């Protein structure tokens, strides 16, 4: 009855703006842009629920048609489908149904090697021992990903069960399940051309990055997999692992140019899996500095409302007075830039490995065999 009452109180968001609270805190939207002049980098338009429904499957961010539509549009739009999906994830799925009984926790039992994934009949230990580096199998098998990275929502493999809150708690308190989950994560990172560096989730290019990045840039269905992996990391206790991965993918897509086809999915989906506003803002500021053409960047603060030049009584307000009034209410541009620089420096320190565990990093750098990675995972406090 409690869940039913909760569903009555829940108001379904109907616009992108209602789904995205990234810029609502800390008066961040009042700051001037780093260039000195105020820019309209906000959400100029958004797709309505009706437009999203008409788009259907083409709104999947892995869809080439969707990417082409977004890039070729004279005025780009945020996807309501994507914004609503990530809103529900970040808010722990309002209207969630009653949990199943503990003995039906199939995701946990799978990770404890007690049941195989369905329909293939493969146990987790077989995947961890035999699938690493088998890129053809990882690419063309489409039933394992829902078992390796479970979510609180139904995926394409209807044999896989979605997580529940009680199962998540059990999973997070089960060391063996978490150990295997991290090993599965390193297998997928290697498949993408990335390696895990330390206990904070920092990542870097793997030795095989050139071939794997070329494949990743061309196989856009893997962007759906990355979104699932990011969500699953957050559900199962590894929220801190998201930021380093998304930052690396943004840098490769926008700065290095190795993953140009990924940039829209990274900004529309990957960034918005992060639950902390400050982390999303820092990533979006970084992206805005490198996005081309800059006028098409639509993930920044909402457009500011202009103060009218006159009030209803007919008294004219001078331009200087308007500017002074606006500046008095906002933090200075310099302060905004300093905050941004501090956040980006913090992420740079993470990326450069200031917080590496020497033993774990050495193991990963010397080789990527299963034994070394298992020993490395054992050093991570779970």
C-alpha cells in the first residue's frame, strides 16, 4: 500500500528541463562563460514526449540515424527519451515494484557461480577465465551483458531479471560477488581498449587501445553497453568509478579525436549517469571548451532570463544599472573560473595517477593476464 501511495505522489517529468537538475545548485547558471561574454549555451529546445514517442527505437543513442539527425539539425535538441531514462535512474526509479524473495536473487546467485546465465547456460567463472581477450565473442554475443551488469530495469535479454533494492544490499555486502563484478568490469574495459589503474576507478588507455578504439568508434551498439555498465557500477557500490571512465571517453571523443562518433552518446547519456551535480557540471564544462562547433553545444546552463529595459510603471532602467544588478547577485566570472579550474585539476590528478596503489598499478602495467588482475582485485578493499 505504501508503494501505491508513493506512485500517486510521483509526478512524471514531461520536459528535458524537468529531468535535468545539473545546473540548479550553487548558482552555477549565473556565471559568465570563460570567454568573458555571456553565451547562450543552454537548452534552447527539447524533444517533447510526443516527439520521443514518434522516434521510437531510433532514439536509442547507439542509432546512427539518431546521431545524424542531431548533428545535421540547424538547431540541435536534447532527447527527452534520454533525459527521462537517466532521471529515473538517478532518482532510484520512482514507482518501483515490491522486491522479490531473497531466494530469487538470480543476479547475486549468478555472481556466486551458483546458476548460469540464461539462455546460454554459461557460468560467471567461465566468462572470467575464458572470455578475456576473445573480442569476437564479446562483440557478437548479446545475452551476457544483462547478466554481467544488472540494472533495476528490464533489458533486451528477458531471461535476465532486474535488480531490486534488497538484492543490491545483499550484493554490496558479498565480497565474492563484488570481486567477480570488478573482474567482469576489467574484461569489458579491455574489450574497449581501456585498463583499470587503481582502487579509485582511475583508467587509462590499454596497450591495445588503437585497434579497440577504432572498433569502438565504428560499433555504436557498444555505446548502449557502456551506458548499462555505468548504471550498474552505480547500483552495485562503485559510483566513484564512473567519473574517471566518462572523463577519459570525453577526452578521446572531443580532444584526441579517437572516438568522434561517441561524442553525442557521451554527452547525452554517459555524463548523466553520474549522480553528483558537481561532477556532471565539471565534465560538461570540460566538454564545452572542446566541442565543435561551439554554438551546437546544448548541455550547458539554461539560457538566462533577460531583465527588461523598462518596468510596468514606464520608468526606464539604464543599461549600466541592469548590469550592476545582475553582477551583484552572481559570483564573479573569476571565481567561477577558479572553481572550474579546481574541479578540473582534481580530475587531472586522478587521471595522472596521484592516488594509485603502487602494487596494483605495477601488476596491471606488467601484464593483463587473469592471474595478475585477480591479485590486483584482491588488493582493493570491497
